[in-house]
């Protein structure tokens, strides 16, 4: 997820810098880079070398004087939130997919508010993060009604087998068989009912159709990861 955050912060810096530079010049004058409120923030007089931290801090510290006239409190909140994301990124903190999408969405919204030329790049990043989040939520859904039914039937069958073994064999070994049966069916039911935690983010290569796909299932040959393998492409086409 950090790669997406890194790309987003780069897009944010590239998209915000021209706008921040323009507004500071309009309000503070041609020598705006020499203003104390600016000089203590920027590490380089060349705006092309500014990163996301610089432009976000400049916007935050000059909000009332420079940016409030054109932007609303919504954009101010976005600046604050994106500063927090940038600080977490700088301190090597982990990001969930939900955090990643929220950061990408905030970047796209802020760039759209200033009519940046990098809106399309930010929008593509947001869509990518949304797809990853959607895929994660799909595979983490609780088991279906069919799984519940299968688990219930399996539990009943296992119980009946144990009863039959204990009732009719009446030998010491029957307790061993009953214990093994209980363990096997308990394990089976557990595997049916546990949450699915398949990691399906990023591109995958299908072993059957040799195509690249995203998610847990290949949409071209309906090969389910961890399940049965579909026939090879050559066999299906000839």
C-alpha cells in the first residue's frame, strides 16, 4: 500500500505546486520566496524540488491570508488530513487499503478543487485504490448460506457416526475411532466457517489461460484460486 501512497504524494506535489506558487505570488508579491513565512518552510528556492510536505505546510500556514479566498473549509480539512497521511508515510507506518483509498480520494478532490492538470493521474490512482479495497471486501465476506447448510449437515453426520461407533462396536478402539471422527469433522466444519482471508491484491498470472487478471478468480476461464484448475486454453479451443 505504501507504493500507492508514495505515488499519490508525488502527484499531489506536482499538481499543487503551480497553484500554491501562483497564489503566493499574487498575494505576497514577486518576492514571495523571501517572505519569512515562506522561507522557513521551503528548503529550495526551486519549486520543482518541493515535495508534498512543503506545499501542504505552505497552504496550511497561509490559509487565512492566501487560500481562504478561493477554497472552502472542505479543502482546508483535506489539507489537514493529507498532512497526517504524509507524516504517517514519512514515519514508515502501515496503511490499510481503506486508508490508502481515503488518501488517494483526498488527493484527487484537492487537485480537482484547484483545477490542477494532474487530476486525471490522481483519479486513476483513486480508482486503482478503490478496486483493491473492493476486492479485499469481497474476499472477506462472511461465509454464505450454502456454507452454513454444509456445516450443519456435516456436523449432524459426524455426530451420528460417533454415536454409531460408540453404540455398536463397544470396544476400546471405538473411543479412538470416535475421537478421530470428531476431530476430522470439527476440522472440516472449521474450514467451512472461518472467514476467507485470500490476499488478492495486485496482478496475477492464470496458469490455465496464461492471462493476467486481478482478484481471486480469473474472469477469463473462471479458475478459482485454491480450487479446481480449469482445462488448459489449448484444450478448450481445439
